[in-house]
């Protein structure tokens, strides 16, 4: 059974209109029809649905066409909100930064970076923050150095967090739908979202005392593999026997090797490299090494040490926003 095909097409078109408005900004019905290939009548009907869901609103500044004013529509980012939790690893442990943001990324409330040791300590911070706002968020999104596989936290650098059913635990304690995202996947999704929301990119993150992680985004969609293990580059043969921290004299060579390996396999338009705790990489030398070894990768941009926290935050926002939209539309 293929399900209700007309309804699936309607949902797809609603997502298409919404994504186009988010990406392109204020657009009229005619402009939306041009961007999406849908008929003007279809766009009108879809606009009415999205307005009823409070996902878009009329732009107070209409567009002028041939002397007449045409209504334009923009995303309504203020109706819904998201509890965003970013977990960071440090030399002596882990910290978390919690914020409640609207779907445009505006910070409504927050807690400065605090140390955490257990899921309970993280939940306590979240509950403290939730008490400060008048309306509850529609979703919680948690970025952490690991993944949730079969509903359990796995491959995490957080001691004592293995096999914890973190998303269920948070949902049971807060009654807010919770999603777990790998930190490097969030970084990569945020970074490529600033360049091209439909783009392809790889993110490589090198913490000081742990193995590196990798995030993969292909054509605007994150790739986690069959079980969620995609991106665990440190588990592969290239890192067998490797000790951490990586010696400063070896670091540039190892990063160049990793970039070549992932770029030749995935052919991304950009590779984002985050290594804030390591000696500074020579960007020009790294680019020259990659292009000398693989001349066909001249199109691939190498971007070093972007705004780690901002990319992390924006990636979680993008994931959380899409989950809220999907739940409303589907």
C-alpha cells in the first residue's frame, strides 16, 4: 500500500512552499508559483493552510507590480519555540548550554554554560529554564558527542551515559518531544545551511582528548547510516592505535589525510574543519595538499574553525524547526 497519494503530495507541497519562503524570504503567490512550479491556484490554497497553522504570515510590506500591490508572505517564526541544548566536551568534563529560542533563532531565555555529570543534572538545568518562560516549547533538541541508537545513547564520550534512553527520559519528565542529534552532525548542518540549504558538506571535528567525529550532509539531508554510526571516523582503520591528543607535529598531516578520504568518497561542495583546541592549521598548505593529490577537488571549499558555537546552535535550530514543521503538517 502506498497510502493516500494526494495527501502525501499535499504535504510535500506544503513543505516545499514553507522551505521556499524560509530560504528566499518574502514572496508573493506569483513568485512562489515561479519558484516551485506549482499553479497559482495551488499556491493560494497551500498559503491558506500554512497561515492556519501559524507557520507563515502576511508581510506588512507588499511588493509593487505594474503599479499594483501584491501581498507577500514570510515565515512566522514567533508562534512556536524550541528548547535547544548544546553539550560541549572539555579537558576536565562536560558542560551544557541551554536556550529557549523561537523558530527564527531569537533567544527567549537561557542558562549560561554549566557543568553536567549525569542525565539528571542536565534535566535539572532544563527544568530550571522551563520555569522562567510563560509558554512551553513545542520541542527539545539535544546535541551531544554521541548518538541515540535504538533509543539508547551510544558511542558517547560522556561517562555513565551509555545506554541511557535520553530522549524518552526527557519526554517523560517534561512532556516535550525530545530529539537527540550528534554534535558534529549539528555543526555540519548549521554550517552548510548558511551557504546552501540544499548543499552537500562534510564536517570534521577534532576534540583534544578524544577521537574525531564527522558529520555528513548530502543534498540538504543529514546522513546517519543504517544504525546511526555514519561519521564515526575514529572507529575506522586509519585511527587504529592512534593516541590522543594527536601530536602537534602530526596533526596537519592527519587532517589532510582525513579530508582527502572523505572528499574523494562523498564529493562535497565544502569540508568544515573544527579544531579549536589544537595548534592552528595552515589553511593554504592544507588546500594545496588536497588539490595536489586530487586536482578534481578544486571545487571543494575547505573552511577552518568557523564559529563553532553559532554553527552548532544553527544546526540544532534547523533540525528542531523541521521536526516541529513536520509534526504540524503531517
